[in-house]
């Protein structure tokens, strides 16, 4: 139910649930029963693996189920019931419209596009440039959509562990790394990287080389890199999957000794 609420909002989810229960209770329409069976089979199939993006597949059916109890109420001879159903219908429609607008606005402007423009305009052609990732098993090319599009025919693509001139960081990696670094700093002798493995994609935590790089990157004044640009998304008003990340662009300090 949580994934459905996140995908379509609480009012529409409750209306669809009401339609499902009403169709099973009344059992007076083959279409409604078939629709309810389809939705029930969908949720049984996915079970706990259901994610908000999967709900897209069943959204038309949920909308039809949500309309069913309202249509029954509108056909009632009781005036107050008809009036109440109109108010509920208007409320569900308005909320759903606003929920959709907020979800769409949370993705714009897209920080990846802004970072791509900055790199193209501000980073000199021919310099070394790399994307920092958080697991040796799943590098930046595992999920390229997480990062800005970079024209690597203009730059020398370099693994970030080789300390390129510019390093690109996104919050998809930095948030889990900051949590790990804080954990290590709190108990350096007892900390076990495996304890936070679940915070990383497919439970694959970083190796020692990756951890050391991130420690150096966030070492403040002692860091061999300085932050030259940052692109942050709008504050998200509604929960959405895969929001635009915060993107940071670092440049090596002139006095830094890059390996």
C-alpha cells in the first residue's frame, strides 16, 4: 500500500481501495469484478517487491476502481449522498492534480543538465576528468543516469582514484559515503565497513582505496581538491523515485600533488 500511496497519492489510493471492496461486496458487474481481479492479481504477484514505478502499469485500473464507488453514490436517490460524492470526487481530482504538479516540479531544473552545461562551458578541453563512485563492483557506468552527461571526446576520461584534475560527485554516492566516513571517524578501531553494506547498491561497499579518496576529498583545508560548482535540486515536496541529485564539481588545488 505504501508504494501505491507514494505513486498516486493517499486520496486516490483510498478511493481505489474503496472501489475494490465495493465491487467485491456488491458483485453486480462483470466488468468491475474483472477489474478487481486484475488489480488483486497484480498486487499478489509483486507482493513486497512492488515499487512505486511499477504502479504505473496498473494506474488506469486504479482510476476506474476509484470512480466506481463515486458513480454508485451519484446514482443514489439520496441527495446528500450525491452531494457528498461530488465533494469527494472534486477533492480527489484536485489533490491528484496538485500531487502530479509537485512531483513534476521536483525534477526541474534537472541538476544533471545544469552540471553538463557548466562542464562544457567552464572546464578546459583536454584536462583529466573523472566521476567518483562508491563501489568498485558498480562504477559510474552502472547507472549513467545518475550523473551529468559529459562529452568525453573533449576531455581525458580518468578514473577518479588516479586523481584527475576535475572530479564529479553526485549525492547518490556522496550521501552513503558521508555516512560511512562518519561511522569510521566515530570508532576508527572498531568500525567495519561491512556493517553499512546495506547502504550501498546491492550491498557492495567501497574498498580501501575508494574510502581513502573520499576521506581526502572531504578533508576540508587539507583536501587536495576544492569545490568549484554545486547544483542542488529544489526541496522535494512529495516523495518521488530517483530525484535529481545534488552534483558537486571539484578541481584539484594548484599545490596538490596528484597521483
